[in-house]
């Protein structure tokens, strides 16, 4: 940098004025009393690469069952005929005192007429990110269906047209979007994009920052634990990497929820459901993290038992009900023990149990996948006899974040 002879301003190699006072204030704020740099740990929670392609265990579409293709390293969401959204099944987690950091890279097809939204949010009216409407670009925050913050590009802090503080003139289509937010019920969202720069490396530019427009009425966003999403209506979008993490050490507390022992007699050589768990309908939109914890299985004969995700229960009674001996205010789950069969589903774990030799049980978090039960899905413990029939007793355990 050089100092301007007349004004005394510091000028960088691009001819831009550098606010050295602001830089010094930021540096000093980053040091403690003993001039040691204050650091913070980054904890990743969602990491999604498009390379494996679409997986129903990692992602879901709205409407359900839409085809998501992998083309040249990008996931393709085709909303040409109807609105289609792609959502991660795992949700971000926010804890007070930490900074949440959702991010994704989205590219619009050509021409980019139509309506597109992407960022951090669900289909129930809680979301924030970028909105393209017939070529016009907006930042927005929506809480419980109320889009109370919506700013056109011309109103941004930096519209990336060369007139903003960064001096950057860039096309936002295809840039990586990052959305750091410190919630606490009432803080703002920062809209940041990564701009490729061959000369000096990629630059992070803050283009806008939401206000806290709903503080007088309540929280700025009703639900801070949300999926990463991208939605197309009237065209096609291409999705690259997606991630969510928090600045700070993420150490959630869990409680174990277990079903009571369920006994099924005459279990044959085809898998039969022993017990299923799912998140209650009334709180499914909150996406309470539920991780498979373990299972206990007893059998009179040699059997194979397995855990299935998203199996569709069949039989005379497939309704879910309260888990016995568990206060309903202390669990997000309900169970079914009466189904006699199931179709579909994805097996995520299986093992053998020797007949008449005691409890064949996986230990908590040992040999079980670190797999969240999706808020719109279920987990089923099933068993089958190697031959003939068997009487099977089963218990299913999960870990709920408290």
C-alpha cells in the first residue's frame, strides 16, 4: 500500500482507499488481554457433494418422487413443468452463542426466466436466501410464511455492479452463497458470496444484511434448524456443493428413548416389522435430530434382524401411538407395534442373532450408523427366521437431541 501525499489515505494496488483504522479495530478486537489471537472452532454438520448423485437417504424432493439427475458434476432440478424443490434430509442445528453457516453453489439455466429460490429453509414458510424472479434478484427472510424482509439488488449494501464498497462487478448467477447468522431469536442474516478473482484469489463479499424486522412481534425466524434447499419454478437450476456448519464447538445433549419390549410370534422367513418409530406429525417440521442408538433382540431360533428407513407399513393397524412409560412432552417420537408387514424402505443395518442365547444387542453408538431419522421418515426394526418360524422379542433405542 502507498500513502496519498495530500490526503494521507492508504491506497492499495488496485487504487482503492483502505480504512486502516477499521482494520486496526478489527485486529484489536480479535486479541485478548495478553495479545493472544482469539480463535473459534468450526464444526461441520451437513456436507453434501453432488458427485454421488441424488440419494433418498441424503435428500428429498417436493413434490416427492421427482427425478434429480447428475450432469457434469451438478445436480439438476427441473422445474420447467411445475415447482420442484430439493432439500437435504438432514437439517442444520443452531445453538445460542454460536454462528450458523449455511452455504451452497447454484447456477441458473438459460434463459433464467421463471422463479427460483435457494438458501437455508423448508417448505413450511421458514427460509432465507436469494430469490430470482423473472431475472430480478432479491435477498429475503421468511418466518412462518411471512416474507417480512425482501430487498431488491439495487437496495443491497453491495449490489456487485462496481458501485459498492468492494468495487466488484460480477454476475451472481453461479456464485457460491454463504449465509452466516447468529440467531438468539433476533439477530440478522448476512448474505455473502464468493467471487472468483484470478489476481488475488477468491474474495468473500457481503452483499446484504437483513434487519431484525420482527423483533417487536417475536423471533426473526420461527425455526432456525432447517435444511439446505434449492427450488425452481418455470426453469432449471444446477446445484453444486452444499454445507452447513457452526462457528463454535457443537456439543449437543442427547437423551435415550427406547420402546418397551415387543414380542412377535410366528415370524417367518420374510422380514416382518417388530417395532417402528417416527417423528410426531405435529412437530415433524422442526426436524428434531434423532439418531439410531441401538437395538436389543431375543429369539427362540436363529434369525436375521435389520433396521429399515422409510419402510411403508402394512396390515390392519398401521397407526402410530404414544410410546409407553415415556412422557409425551419429553419425546418427539411415537411408535407402531401392530403392523404385520412392510414394503419398500432402505436397509441401513443388519445382523444375525443366535436362537436361545440371550440378548444380541448392539451397544449405544457402536456399529450403528450415525444416521438421522428424517423428520418425514421412520425407522423400523424387522426380523426374519432362517427357516421355519421364530418368536422374536425386540427393543429399539434412539438418541434424541434435547
